[in-house]
């Protein structure tokens, strides 16, 4: 497959979609100004995403130090061992006992996905895809190209809301009030029982997720947003969204910045460019939804980086719910194409890899109502609230 040209004529989202749909194996080279990224594909799935111009702060070793998972001394020792033995840095660090294998895998996953999402800020540049054998990264969980696009849509939808309040990486916060106590295990069981008998309700106002509790603790230590992002290990977007929820619910208050606040790096360009890029892809995704009924495959599996933080604002939750209903409905049609029938329960979409468990209830606490009908159609509704 000859695939070479400029990003002005054929955007990154279009390229990822094409390679993913055709199930190609090879490497995609992307260049823009002083940046260069190589994405490896195995049968349409992304198995590696490397930046040869990655800044020091984005190197995996530096990320681990900034997250306080290892020390500078441990990193220096591991790098020296790596130079002598040519072992992978992760293998050296885990052999030294500096970090566990699973935690290192999570950080590699975060590094790759953050690299992928930054590509959507590129407006100009060149691309070239070559069909060659590629070696997957053994510690990275492969991602379907379509999944990256789906998650990209979610981020594009929500970033503008976050940026209205969380405007600078140098922001700090102070406590307004204490968090409510975490739910007891018995309460969680009762909530699950209520769901089973149809008595569940949406997330109550004031409920705080585990991620938000973690972010709250970091904020109380006086850390700036950039440091909280480093320590949380869930990415810039999810961290800032959790901070927004805590501010909106009056658990935290923004400390006024003295002087001119530093802006997020390239964030303004991200929003303006991403809307241009994703606007064109939106048309393509609509076409994909139609093609799904005709037999094309759309993999809407999520990225698996952990639970996404939901917005606490009810009005915005309703908007997100309508968008999410469309994603779940698309996954149901893909399941029908693969299995020849609709699933009895939405959980089947998770076990088949089409959605993650969070997608069945996002942005609510309770799952969506689903019922297959004898006519071959289905009912799909948001939870009662």
C-alpha cells in the first residue's frame, strides 16, 4: 500500500483510520518541523509509538523520576547498566527492584498514548507508511487505531470545559472543605443490589472518585498542576478534569497567581488544530457508522488506561451521555455483525473487547438500560436519575 504525502492533504486521523481498517503491518513515519514520530502497526493495531525527538522530560526514565516512582540515583545506575549490557531499561529497573513490572508497563502505556494524542496538534508535516515486519513492545498493550480516534473524540469534546477553569500548569490550590468518607464495601454491595433490582440512581452530588481523592491529596500538599500530573500517572487530561470536578464541588479553591500565569504548552494550538482535524474525521466516522450496518468492522475498544473521571456538572453529564449512547449503539451493531445476533446484556461488549467496563455507565455511576427486542432492534436508555 503506497501511503505517502503531506498532513495538509491527508490528516493524521485519516491515516490512522485507513491503516487500522485495512489491518496493515508496518511503520508510519511522521515528521513536522523539529518533531519526528514513528508508529508501529501489527495487523492494524498500534504496538509501538516512538518519538526520536522526544524531550528529556518525556523520556520514560525521566517520567518515572518525576512521578517519584524511582530516584535519580536509581535511574543513573540503570542507564549505566543499560549502556554496558544493552538490556532494556525496564528490564534493568525491575531486576534492580527499583520498580515493579506492572507499574513500569502502565507508565510505558501512558507515555505511548500521550505521544499519540499530541499528534492531533500537528497541522503540517509529512507522513510515510512502509510495510515491514515490526517488533511489538512486549510491555505495551496494543491499541486499535479506531480506539485512539474514539478516545480522541472524547478528549476533544471535554477539553474546552476543563480549560475554562484549569488554565495554567503553574496553578495551585487550597482546601475549601474535607472530602466525604469513602464508601464502605457494604455500601458498594448495597448499591450493586439496588442496580440489580432497578432501584439504582446516578452518582449523587458530592460523590468523589478514587482518582479525585488521590488528586485532592496532591493538591493539598501545595503542588502545582504540572507536578500533580506527574504524580497521578493518568495523563494531563484526566488529571485536569479531576481537578475541575474538585473545584466545581468546592472541595478545592484556586490560589490566585501572582503575575502572568504560564499557559499550558501548545494547549491553545491543540484546541484550534484538533477541531480542524477531527472535524474532517467526524464525517468519516459517520460514514463508518453507516458502513457498520453493511459489514465493515469498527473496533471501539477503549484504551484501557484506567477509569475515566466523569464530570460532576449534571448538564454536561447529560450532553456526554447522549454522545456515549451513540458509542454504545455502534458497539452493539459491531457485535451483531460478528455474532449474528445482539447480546443479551451489555457486559458482552466488554468481554468481546468492543468496550471497556466504564463505557457501560460513563458519565454516570449507574449502567445504561439495555434490552434486546424480538424485532431485532434494541432499547438503549440512560439510567434513571
